[in-house]
């Protein structure tokens, strides 16, 4: 097969992103697809929405939202020429508004809405590209482990006990988590290589996680009330 060529860039740095795009064009390397996957959820940002550190939340949006927009802006022209696909990694938290990760969830909701606009603009302009948002539940990564272990910056006893309970459940395997490989396969096979790719693809390791994004708001509220 062809050799793998890698480039390093900082999605929050416009010059860095545009520099990689320029290198690809100089090497005449066709860009037929883009997966904007960079995202952060710092472990010390697990806190109440009303107690957010705005500076930290801004950093989450800088990577999870503006970084996505920057990458798509830099490579979209090449993808249109190749008739390829654009995929953004969202999250079920962008649909369901999960507790204690409000900034992260809001950032994922923002990129999902952004991609809806991109897709509809492509339809209006008859552009030969397809655009999708992959919305996974828990993924078995070091970030997941970091976010459900260690100290929590939540002062209220009631909330602290709930977070600790959720963390224990997530880490002991009671809640099924997707493998990174399974997500990568879905991104490539079901979205990037699929001309009829779904606008939104929800991924979950079990039926409960797959159902959650489609639950009525009152039912989701009831579920959390019963915790």
C-alpha cells in the first residue's frame, strides 16, 4: 500500500492549520475526506453549569468548535474538488444536555448545528460533498478514565456523591463504552466513504445509550430525578 504521511497541527492556530493545507497542495496530495475529531473535556471541568469557569469553557469552545470550523475552512475547497466527505465528531451530550459537562455538551451541540448549516449549503449549491456528524456515547479512552477518577471541583455534597457514583459505574464497566476502533470504522465506512452518509449518526455500545438522544425532555428529566 501507499506510505502513511502524517502532519502535526494545532487546530486552534490558524497559521498551523493553513500551513498543513498548503503542504498538501504543494505535494499534490488530494484531500478527499476530513474528520474533524479534535476535542477536549478537561478532568477539572466536571462541575455545575452555574459554577463554570468561563475561561476554561472558552478553551473548550476554542478547540471543540472554532478548531472544527478552522479545519473545515482550510480543507473544504480541496474536498469539494474531490467530491469527498466531511465528518465532525459530536457527542450524545450535544443532544441530551448531560449534567456536570455543560460546556462540553454545549460545544458539541454547536458543532452539530454548524454542520447542519454546512450540509444544507452544500445541498443548495449542488456541491459534490456529503457532511455528517458522528455522535458517540462513552468511548473507552484515557480522557474518559481521567474524567471519572480523581478529585472533583464540586462543593455541594449532594452533587459530589452523584458524580462519584457515576464515575464508579463508568469505570467498573457497568456502562458500556465504545472502542475507539469501532468509532473510527463508523466514521470511515458509514460516513466518509458513503455518498449517502447520514446527517447524524448516533453510536452507542448498548441500546440504552442509543435511545437516550431521542428521549423526550420530560423523560430525560425524570430519569435524572430518579438518580
